[in-house]
């Protein structure tokens, strides 16, 4: 017998999962990703000389905003009042690494919020650098961890 996919109904149509019967828990998720940049782009970011402004700060803010808007972007995601969003862009010798952590108390996970924060943060780097770097590549975007913990254990 095939395992039933939770995002489809009896007819195979897509649906949002009903989480009303699940217990509320403290849920966290962490994600990471990278954008590969050329040496000149890295220098301009490091010296804060990109014409559009502070690339790393804008990417951080964009990632935070994106995590809050995930359900507006991904059709079957539940809208969540997240408790914490931390986005950390790090300039590396070959690009920018974007890390995100999201925390929420409720009945569904926050991995999509963490992944969305990373992706939009990296897209913001791309947007801010596209005038000077035609070879950028977004890569290695992945979920690093997700946890759930009962309220009593928190």
C-alpha cells in the first residue's frame, strides 16, 4: 500500500494540510546557501562600494522579510507568526554564505521560512551585484536542521 501524501486529498488535488489536531510545540529550522562571486564583486562588497548600497545588510533584511512572507509565496504553506528570524550573510573568499534560523511556537514546522529567507537573501545579493558580475551562481541551498520540542521541555 502506497503512503498517503499529506498535501493531496482523496482525488489527488493539492490541499493545505489540516494541522488543527497536532500538538503545539516549539519548532526551529536552520538553512544555508551560497552565491559564488568574482573577485572584483567580493572586493566591492567588502569595501561597501557597491552602487546600490550595503549588500550584506540589505540581504539580511530581505531574508528576514521573506521569512515573514513565506505563506504569500508558497501556496500550501501556513501563515505563521514566527517568534524569531535570524539571517546572517557572511562574505567569503569566493562569495557570500547566507544562514538563517527561524523559531515558532505552534503546530507546523518552519523549514520553508528558513529556506525562503536564505533564497531571498541570496537573490538580493544577486540583484545588488548584477551590474558588475555576470557569472554569479546560487548554490548549495539546503535545510541544515529542524527541531520540535514540547512546551513543557522548553
